């Protein structure tokens, strides 16, 4: 079995756009093998300086996929593309940088948090 699609969401407390992106991502990932890592940029000074209020930022397989807003449909399409690439033997790498607090969710096996 292939490994889950790696997704990283840059966020911080009190960010309503981050909450919206997280909710849409949870719905879009339903039924797909997805591991989501949430990174709180307020806990990493270099990320806070780089992104500031320019969040949320979503990376799929270490590539910036969305910034600020994305619809459930747009997210689903990108996740399906990543899933197909994995099945074709696409190369996967981890997102460099941020060592922050994180949570992991996996597709439909868990209920997404809002």
C-alpha cells in the first residue's frame, strides 16, 4: 500500500481563514490517504517573520498548493492529483523547515477538527 499524501498547513491561533481552510481540507480529504501536519507559525520566529499574517498556506507533497483560501472542490482535485502521482511512483519529499506543534489526520479514518 502506498503511503499517505503529505499535507502541511501553516496556521496560527485566532486565524479564521486557517479555520476555514482546515474545515474544507477535512471534507476534501474524505476517503483519501492523507496525513495533515498543522504548523503553528507563532511558535517559530522564522516562520512568523516569513509568513506573518499571510496565512493559511497549504503545502501538498512539499509544494505550495494554496494560500489564504481554497474551495473543497479545489482541494479535492489537488489531493486526487497527488494520490494518482503516488500510485505512478512519483517522488515524495518532506517539507523543509518548520519544527512546530503538529497534529496528524488520516483521510476518512478520523473525524476532522474545525
